């Protein structure tokens, strides 16, 4: 039997939506407006041109760019080709980008005007990239000289060939920070991502009638796979912007009659603090989503008071879950404040002890999952893959507790991960950078509650000689070696770090000590 009869990949998904809703507005970005029919045809031509340039099933295509219509087109054209998308955090420094390009074996790197120079710098450091492609952005920036123009590729006539791949093949590698100094490449297949889409349609109620504003970076799986992908799946209208600042967001929410919007708590807080919030006219905004970090209960209360028709969802998960694991629905927000909700439609979740044994209700342990959404593993990293799947469950690294109604509360992170402004930061990576500075005897990096960033990076440093180091010197040292969002907001000096009898630094004690730090 012809395997195409049963195939359902990300590329097939767009084609089926275009067949159902050819004239529906699918993509709006700046001055660009694409119907689903046009979007589908354009992705076909782009896939054909990429194939003519030597790309095919399994080839890695990186993207280093802000949100745009071209990012959306690249996502589905790459899927239609059977190639693998590698979205890259544009806030990374060139050496960090170069590591991802090399580790994932990226062949073609797509950049917009803003990130063409960091892209070139990263490629120059040595990796498998043989070509850079320029992508148009939201603001119609002129093409970058010396780079091939992706618009020429999608304007060229052609149809992609019928290539042999299916939903069990790799669709994307998304790099996620961990406790180790190097990020891990989370490998997700087409079927894993689409199973997660189904969870979003059911549990987060993504619908055809939605007008979704996509403002958070598409390099992150939250915006890419919880909202853009499911939005295309059902045939919603997808409004894309690259600048998630309060004034711009309020303008788009009003002008485009947005009824569905996702952001981490930091952006919701910025909207609430805008002088234009109450006059913005957000009567049509009926669905609000948050995730990436814990939303303060008082902010949820304020949102519900100032937007009484807004229904809120808390989406908890991680990249390895594609990414939604649990959902707190609108009807449960008032009676379960601070909860991460119940497991999603296709997710089975347990709380286990250090031996992997399920613990009773009310007892804290590690959060583990089983689901068709989960990664197949970490790319080219069998040791960390085996560790993550020990005992036949995926180990999240987060600590949580279930109540007697099956609602999950995330208590702490087993891994020393900091989530600042919606970004994951490995404390160990920051520590290793600080250890490179002469005069540092010992350092512990923690996340401390912050009014804007939710968590801010704080480095507690034990100097070799008391008084020999200054905070500014440590911060400047980090700025030269790390992406801006990984640089500590504060550096504190101490004479000793709290430790367990086995010598392990007690970071929870440090977080408690500095919980009331003044900003």
C-alpha cells in the first residue's frame, strides 16, 4: 500500500488546512497577508527550491531570526521536505550559536537582517554550514548583501518531489539548557509534535475562530508548537510580531481584534503596568495563556479584575514534552491558585521518589511523564538520554506534589535551572564562566524573586582574597562570555557557602537567605 495514504506530517497538516479553508486569512505579519491557499503554495515552492539546492530528508536547516511570516513559511516548507528544523535562540553569543550549528550538523542557516552578522560570526568559527539564506522580517528590511534571498526561492515555480519519510521521522531539534554547561538537543518527531497539538486543541481550546497574536519568540517551542502549529492545524488566523513590547502589543491586540494571546508572566505584568492598558479596548481578548515560569497569584487576580471576560490557562511543561505536560484551566484558577493543573489529554504523570517509586498524594517528589509527545532522546547524547528515561518514564527534573483531586503543584526544580523572563538558564553554565575569572575561589548561582523578571540571576561569590573583587568586574567578565540574559543581575560576596555533610552546596538555603533582596 502507498504509505502516503496514512501519512500525517507537519507538511501534510498545512496542506489539509488549505484544502478546507483556502480563502481564510492564515498569516498576517506587518504588511504581509497570506490566505491558507497562498501560504500552502508558497511553502511548496520554497520546499522545491530548497530541494533543488541539495536539501532533503534528514538535512538540518537552522533559523536565527525574530518572528516573521518567513519564519512560519520556513517551518512548514522544511517539514514538507522531510528536513529537520533547528530553531536557535537569537540572544545567544556567536560561540554558543556555533556550538549548536556544529552539534546538530546544520547545513543551511537562515537569518534575518538583524542577526546576519552574528550568524556569519558563528559560521566563521567552524561547522558544517555551507550556505546562509536571508529571510524577510516584519518591517520589510532590505536584503543583506551577499546572502541568497529566501523570497527568490518561494517565488520560483516548482513542486517538491515525493520523498520517503513519515510521521515517525525527526521534525526538529530544539536546544534546551540543562544543569550541564552545554545545551542538549531535544529530538522531536512529526507525530510527537502533532500529538501535542491535539492536546492544545482540546485542553487549551485552540479553535478555528481564534485570532492569535504570536509575540513570543518562535525559536521557542511554546510559541511555535503550542500556538502557531495548532493555529495552522485548525485554521485560525495567525498574527505575527517580532517586538513583544507593551505599546506594540496593546496596539495589535486592539487593531487586529485579537482574542487569543500567550506570554510569560513578565510580559503580562508589563501590559498591566502600561499607562495605556485600561484604554486599549481589549474587550475581544477572551483567552489568555501563560507559562515558562510561575505566575504570581496576585497578578492572576489583577488580570481577572481588570479584564473580567478574560479566561486564563496555565500551561506547564518543557521542551522535551513538545512542550505541554499539564494544564490549569480557567474554571480552576480561582480555587487552585498557583497550581500547574492536571496532566494533558495525552500525558500520564506521576510523582516518584529517588528510587523511582510512586509516592502518595501530598508527598513531594520528582515529576515524571509518559506520553506520545515526548522526545525520542537528546541528539547524539546517549548517556543523558538514558538518564532522562530511567525506569521507563521521562524524568522532568522538577519537583512537585499532587493534591487529592489530581492537581499538580510544582514545588522546586531538581536541576539547578533558573527561569528568568521566560528563558531557561543553566546555573552551572554561569558558574563555569565566573570560575574563569582570576580571584574567584567559589561561586553559586541562584534565581531570586524579581518584580520584573520573576526570577533574576544572582551570583554568590567567595573571593580568594576578601575585598579583591568588585561586582562590576564580575558582571563585565560574564558579558564578554555569555548571552545578555545569562549575565547575573547582582553579584554578592560572602565568606562561606552553605553545604551539606557530603559537600554539596545548599542552593535552597541561599535562595531563602536572599529571598528579600532589594532591587
